[in-house]
């Protein structure tokens, strides 16, 4: 559709204005700064570098960015920027460098661990406040991100809004622009300079992610609720994680699971739209067996602290069959495959208890299994567990199915419900 | 009483000598002036004298530096009447009085050990045992493979166990040779081959037993493997020591050595049991269905086990 006469007249006027601007600009021998430059100049006073300082050495331990969201000094950033100070308040303090370079204290007010947000209160409010956008963005719309990458300087980056990440468990804006370490917690702005999201992570060249601003608005409202003041941070984090896991696994369990063939077995395929499955079959000429594999999972995890993430869900099915290997050799083959998968993040004894396991034979859906179940606790998150399951069929002479399941950061009831459903979801379909 | 003989043997070892006791007597000691010179450091220069007198053989103990026992009783500077079959012990040496006219009692026969009775068959038997060990190890490897047989790899697995056994036998017979003792390469080789067979075949058998009987096959295997390893090490080491060394109590020595080593390993196991491991232990056991003896649980029973697992999880350590 054409712009029409009225639009043409406005366009002409704009061109004239632009020419005037260019004329004055040329007199100063300087290029026009563009929208990014204008936004930077106007909003710079509301954006700061957030520093987490190691009290023992007095040096910075973590750097990120933040911005003021209210005139009385509320500053928003990412949870992961201040996570160390949240978990060990006695070892760290949080501050920002004031205009004169002097450090100004920031006090932790509240966190949303699931969406990676934190709100801090500045001892001295910043001179500017950023407004939060209320209107929706349209695909391809130009947006701007501010922050201090790699401790270099405060910068502004242009990019495009590309909607929400498909199949993500936690809603994230796909920002086709370049975010770098240190920009975490900085604001992403629309053309009017309103906050549309919070910088959170990057996934590759020109692939970055933003937390939608609506979660920040919700956290801000919650943070000021007087009923929440008495709760310590660990309790708030545990509560939020349990509610999130409960909601997520509850929704998965409420669904009807799809069923697809894998060799002579039927197994569940992907669950919901957050779990992706990949084919993992291989054919090796020298081997006397056939193998069909499927590996599924959601890698959308919640960062809780160094080495602690929750929310991972992975499972896999590998079907083996052979007419040439005898019974003993075929089960030797299955014995080699029947093992727990190493799907858990490397962590340490400070964060996690040790795994404990149980192994036994189980009959389910007419199939006999050898099953090993392992579980462990999270040190600082009571009621949250990791569970790993390895299963192998023992019913058939020339066919076997090895199944693995790993749940990350889940409550015991949900883990047990999920396991039951997982066992029930496999059937023999010769 | 007719003519008497004296049989001299080392307390541990296989060398045996026979000496006729002349009517004028027989002096025994480390000194060169004796009629019977025994190079045992525990004997005195002139340790004792045997004197036939009017149908009786008298023992005169001449040196009391080290205790001399006759049939287990310590005797010091006295005359003791001896009869055929009496046993004199001092230091590393054992003397037995024999009747020259009577046949040698079986207990003192040189071919006392069943192994020694095999004579020339010893070498082929040891080699057959070695071959059997190699075949068993190669066979176990074959059962664990999932492709067409790779003969070179299977042969290599068998050869590895054979070369280990050969090395073990060579070491102990060389050690015995160096110490001037009876050094039978074949007996050491047979021992090593039997141990290899028991170890590899035994571990495989244990895995089946664990799978058939134990809910927690891994724990069962760890305990059973440890015990079997300790027992085999003890048997092998104590036999090798008693065959090859002049130690007074090789069995005790071997026991002490192996018990010490295994106690250390056990302590290390216990110490590492609580070490943090980021991933669930990947080791589980599966064997062919015919090996299964435990009935499978139905879901409620299995879920109760999972419930126990969660309830029993160790509390994480707080700083």
C-alpha cells in the first residue's frame, strides 16, 4: 500500500527538517548521531555499571549493568549478576560508580530467580529514570540495548526485535543484535526510549536474548509488597523454583504424551513445545546389531548460582536388536549401554549432596526392566532434587530398549510422578 | 639297633642330605673341624655331637647360644638318648634320625609333594594351565564383543594374561635362584596360571551371582571382588614366598603383607566413599535373562523403594 498524499506531504516536511539539521551539523563538521546517539545521550544518566565487590580483597568479583526504574532509587539488573552476593551476603557488597567515580552502595531488595531479574535500592538515586514500555513491539522493529561490555565503557547497541524465542520454557525476546558479557542487566529500549526488555544472554553472532519487561513490572510490584519483607532470599528463591518446577512438570504431566515407534517399542516423542527430540541412530558395518536412538530434552535451565542450575529435563531411548549375537553376547551389549547418563552440570559438594541409588527389577506395561534410580539434594534449596534413571528391558532375547531420564531441580512428588509416567509411556509393539 | 643315618633338611626349602653316623660319632656345627658342616648361621661352631654307645645313640648339646629342640623340647648341655624318628631342630635346620635298615617313611620321602610327584609332567601341565587361562580370558573378551570375532584382539587378550603369568614365575624362580634356594619355574607358572583363571573366571561368575541375587549388584560386587582379590593375593603370595624364600613363617609374612595392603585399600575406599561425585555413578550390572533369580517388583513396590531412596538421601553438608 502506498503512503498517499498526506503522508507524502509529511515526508517532504521531514526531509526539509533533516536538511536543516544536516546544514547545522555540517557547520560543526560532525555526522548526525542517529536515534541511538539521541537515546544514549538522553538515557545515559539512568544506566549504570553494577559491581559486585569481594569484601576480602576489595576488588570487583562480577560486573554487570543496571538501570533505575523509579525516582526513589530502585535499580533493575539480572539475578545472575548479583547471585554471589545473594547467596553469600557476608562476602560481597554491591555498588555502582557514581558520576564522580565514587562508589554508591546498592542494597538487594528482591529477586526473580526464574526470569533472572533482581531489584536493588541505590543509597543515592540516579539522576534519570527509565519508563517501561506498555505497547507491543512489531517483528523487525529497531531496538537498542545499553550496557557496559567487558568493563570497556557504557555503550549502546542497535538491533532488531524478532519476537519471542520459539519453544522456550521461559519467555525470552530474540534480539538480533550483539550483547556481550558485562551488558547483562542493562535495558533494551524501543525507539521512544522505553524499556522493552532486560539484556540477559547471547547465543551466537547477532543472537541475543532479553527478558520481557513485563516480568520486571511484576517483580517491582512484588518487591514493594510489605508481606514479603520478612522472608529471606533463600526462602524466596526456593519458593519460586518449586512453584516454577511444579507448574512446568505439572503441565507436562497433564498433557497426553505422544507415542512413536522406536524399533519394536513405542516410546513418547517430544513433550509440549519445550522439549525437542533428536535422532541418534547409527549403523556400523562391523557390528552384529542394529541401533535406533532418540534423545530429547529441554535445555532451558534456571541459573541459581555458580554450578547450580535447575529445570533441565532430558530423556533418551535406544533400541537394539540382533539376530546374530547369541543371548549372552546380546546382553553384554545391553550391559555396556545400561548406565546413567552424565547429564548433570559439574558442581561441588558445597552445592549438592551426593547421589544415592537403588537398583531393582520392575514390571511395567508388560515389560520387565532392570532399573537404577539415583537422586541427590540441593544444599541450600530444601525440597529440591536431581533425579537420574537408567532402565533396560530384560524381557526379550534379541531386542532391548535402554531408557534414560534426568530431571534437574525438581520436587520429590513431581520426580516420582514423572518417573511413573515415563515407565508407563513405553510399550512393546512387535 | 642297627646303623643309623642322619637326615638334614632346611626348615623351608627342598634340599635334603643324608649322612651316616659312624661308630666313632658325628660332630655337627658351622666350624670346619666338624664331620658334618652345616652353613646355617644359627648353629654354633660345634653345635652338637651324636655318639653311638652300646646300642644307644646319645646326643650331646655343646652350644647353647640358640635353642636346640628335640621333638619340640628345648635341650641344653645334656646327654639325650635318641631313637630312630627323633627330630632335632635348630636355626633353619632340621635333623631327623633314621634307621639305615628300615625304608624311608613316606612323610620324609623326597617325593612328598604331589606337584613333585608329577616329575617331568610338570612343564607340560603348567603350560596347559597357562594356555587354559589365555583361552578363558580371550573367551570372556569374545562374549563381551558385539561384532564378528577379531581374532588378533582376542589372541592379544589371552597373550597378555600369559605373559603376566610368565613374568610372575620368572620373578619368583629368579629370586629363589639368587637366594640359593630350590627354584622351580614350573610350579610358579602353574600357580600364576591358576590364579589368573580364578581371578578372571571368578569375577565373571561373581557378576552373574550378583546379578541373580543382589538388588544392589554394584555393592555386592565391590565387596565380593575385594574378598576374592584378597584371598587370591594371599594364596599366591604365600605359596610363592614359601616356595622361594627362607623366611621362617612365610604364611604369616604373606598374610601380614596382603592384609596390610588390603587394609590400606579398604581404608582408602572408606575414605573416598563420601567424596563428592558430580554425576550419578554410571556403573550398573546386567546379564542375560536366564541369570535372573529375583522376581520383578510391581510398580507400587518399586515406587516404595524410590520413596525410601528420597527419604534416605544424606543431608548435604553445610559450610
